[in-house]
């Protein structure tokens, strides 16, 4: 007899179908379900399911086995470009006949100051060399944040930046360079391909817990005092009573 009624991997989907989670916006639920495979960082993908063996010319099946990566909490406060900690083992003194000892491979981190055109602000961020290469490849910091999916950003800080950029693009905020409207229009026109409705931009990058709290606050209503309810009921009763009673019309006597 199974231990659980439903398999463990279905718990997340069942949670989204019940309670307040089922009332979340459709585009947010779709973003949770459409999880993509992150781009390989610590291993090379074969790029195909079959390859030809050069020795015998036979077609052989190949499989991509991703390396398990651990993302520490500090990685959510920076931009590591998909890199993380790799937990493994090594031989003591590089001797294969000796015992294996645990080893952790960590990326090399740097502190860099990055400027956002859309937010018009500089950020001191912890990055890796791969992050800097990706920013150069995307032709700018803003393009890198807006183009990179959440599976490759692997950063809460990066998703918060994306939400702020998308909100400013959706609102066409006039606070951006108020003294230079031509520059403001040029910036908004430069990133116009990323514009989405403001209702969707408000939910980008939120975790499930943050989205549930946001939905709860939207549905929350201030309690109405009882005296207001009683006053409205009394007024309604008086109006009904006045309509139900016959109206006596007095005729005026005509003077001769």
C-alpha cells in the first residue's frame, strides 16, 4: 500500500489547484508550470540524443547527466550567472590509492558596480566572470536582466531587478530623466520589445509565498462597523414602508 495518496512530485501541482493558490493570476500560474531546463554551466551538453561512434560507425544513444549544483543563500543576493557550489570528493594527496575526502568547488566572486539605464541607478553586485561575459554578450546590463530567464539567472536579486525594470517600462515613468525628455524617450524606445502589461509585470519574479501574500492583501477587505450596516438596513426599511403606505392627495378648493 502506498504511503501517500498522491506521488510526491504531484504535490506542487495539487497545491496550485486548491485554496488561495487557485485564485492567483493565470499568467503567474503558467510561469510556475512552464519550468525550463537551465542552460548547462558546469558540463557540456551533447546536443543530440544519438551520435555516431567513430570506431565502429554505429549509432549510439547519449544522455546528458547534469551535475548537481548547490546554490547557497548568498547567491540569491548577487548575480552568479548560473554558477554554484559543486559538492564532490577528491583523493588525498592526489593519490588514487588513498582515501577519498570531501571537496567543494566554488566559483570565483568579484564585486562590481553595474549601471541600469532603465532604473537610472548603480548597483554594487557580487558577480562571476561568466556573468560579466554574459553581460557583454547581451550588449548591456539591462539587456542581460531582461533577456535571461529565471532558470538561468538563479537569483532573487536579479528577478527583483527584472520586475522593477518591467514596471517602469510598462508605466512609462516620467521620473526617469525628468530634465531630459528626449533621452527618456530614447531609453523607452530602446527596450520597447520587453514591454508587458503592468498587471503582469507586478507578479514577475515573485516566489509562491510572496504571490500568496500579495493575493491575500488584494482580497482582504476592511471590516465594516455594525452601526453602518444597521443604518443602511433602517434606511432601506423606511423606504420600503414609505412606498407601501398609500399616499393621500388633498384637493385644493377652487375659489369663486
